[in-house]
């Protein structure tokens, strides 16, 4: 079936579902395959559940149904359908990538722009080769601006997303020590993330850059349209400090001078707030609405959350972790005035050959601070000091947490997504 014909069907039933458990009327089921699953096997169940059509690239055993649409490659079809859909729009599409802070930045940009525009954005962190096309396909005809988060762990990945997302604007939050194994080191991270700037340079797009990072200024050279922000220079300038653990941002340029009192933990979120405010001003959102949007944003996704559990204050930042974000979180926690500080860190993934060195560096940083208790989780932590507790997995750490009955403590919980450090709290509710 030609993509134009398939798109005509999609316009009638504009909801693509890849999970047969969520199948239902008005939806099109698209069968994807992975190492441990084959969506083609569930196509008929999706149709039986009410789906209008099922797109498959393998014929289900013994199945013959007028609602089955056969294609050569379901994933490629998903991406091509998303590309065709994207081509129907002439609105700004803002792509956001980076090593740290891209999801929080995306959420902040979304709430700011939504004050003035009908805005669509990536749900959660569906920022890969499946999530991005699904995000594009959820952009409705009434859209005025779209925001697309792009994750990546290897070279040419961002470039592949740009090939069907066609961003008009772009932001790289930062380039840190993340996915070092796939990118081949820090310079590889810059090259991989920089594919977004390469695309926008070629397409005469606009980029937003944090002027505090010299490397981003270098990476954006040659781009005609650059909008800067930072703590010292740019179209929007602001500084931050924490009060009772929460970030306050003092805007001195680019908006009417004001103090934005966010619900985000930690000064390391300052660049995320400045980026959202800068993009809001670029798209002519009123100053008071920018402030209102940022102050009204409450993180609910285990990113920079402050949780109150009894007499304890818990900083839950357990959605992702790499050396850059770990160091920032530890430094921020150490600078807080709270007493009885407990640090619970999960191991960092995808570090490649740098894993031992980076985990040892974290332990050295922890040893330079004063803590009530340090708990390290994961086999990647080696040569743990005798005064620190070490558990192989989060279940053991959760049992320890339950048995301790901590009282009047401030607790930092952070780790890579696969460590599921949030279970320390969720399993003790």
C-alpha cells in the first residue's frame, strides 16, 4: 500500500496503537517486533478488540482479514507515515536533545508555550525511533507549535530523526558524560548531539544555546539564527539559588526583572528554566505568563521531585544518571542546609570502559562531603569504603530503608533508569 493511501486511512482513524492491550475502536494497530516480542502475533486480537485496521509485516498464522494491511517493514512504515504527516504542517517544530535535562526542559518549554499556542509535545520520554514517530502522529491539525524530544546513544541517531521530523528550531541542553559506550567518549557525544545543529545549519533553522557553555557556542558556528541565554550573556539572562531546596531564578535581562519561584529541586535546573523562558520570549509569550507557567510546573516523573514522607524530605531524581548529572545532584545536595543527609545512589549504565573510573570518581566525591549515611546500589560500585553501605540491587536497598525507620532526614535518591531507584520509596508506601 502506498503511503498516501495509508495516510488517507490514518486521517479517518488518527490514533496509532502499538500495544495490543490498548487496542480499541477508532484506532489503527501497528505491529512492531523486538528481540522478545512480535506484535504481528497480536494483530487479530487487536482487530477483535475493535481496532479499525492492523498494519503487519508478517502474516499471522492462518489469518485472512479485510482489516489487515500488509507492509514490508512495520517500523519503516511508522516512520514514513510520521514523515508524511509532518509534511502537512508549516508550523515551528522545536527539537530538544542533550545529555542531561532534556525532558525537564521539554516539559517547561511546553507549559510556557501552551500559555499562548496550541502546543503538542513528546509524552514522557518517548524520544527514540519508535516514540518520535508516534509523537509526530499525535500532532493534530489545530497545532500551532510542536516540541519533539530526541534521545540518542550512538552516532547518526539524531540525524536519522531529523530526516523525518524536519525541525525548524533546536536546542541542545548540554553535552556530558552520557552513553559513553555508544558514542565513543565525550567528543563522540558532542558530535552525536551536534547532528541537530548540523541539520539546522543546512536548513537555515534557528538554535537556542546556553552561552555559559563554550562548546555549544563552538558547535553552533555558522548557523545564521542563534538565540542565546545564560547567567552572563544572551537575549535572556538570569541567575539562580535554592531556597528550602527549591530553585529560584532571578531574571535580569530579556524579561521584566522578576523572581521565578520554581517547584524544581536544585540549582542544576537553572539552565532548564532559562531555556524555557528564552524560548517563550522568542515566541512572544508575555512575561507574566512565562513566570506563571514555570512556577506552576510540578515535576511528577521522578525528575527533581521533592517528596515529603513523614518527617523526611526526599529528593527523587531517579529517572536517569550519568557522571555529569550525578556530580551536579551530589554538589547541590551537599550545599543544602539540611541536616541528617542520606545519599542513596544507583549505578550508572552505558559507561563502557569508563565505568570503573567514573564510579570510583563518584565515591571520591562523596568522601569529600559529610553525610549521615551513604548507600550505593549496583555491582558497578567497587571498592566501597567500609563506612558506606553497598547492595547489589534495589530490592535489598528498599528492605534496608524499610528497616531503618529514618526520621527527620533529607534523602537524595538517584540512579540510572534501569536501576529503578524509585522503588526504594514506592515499595515502602
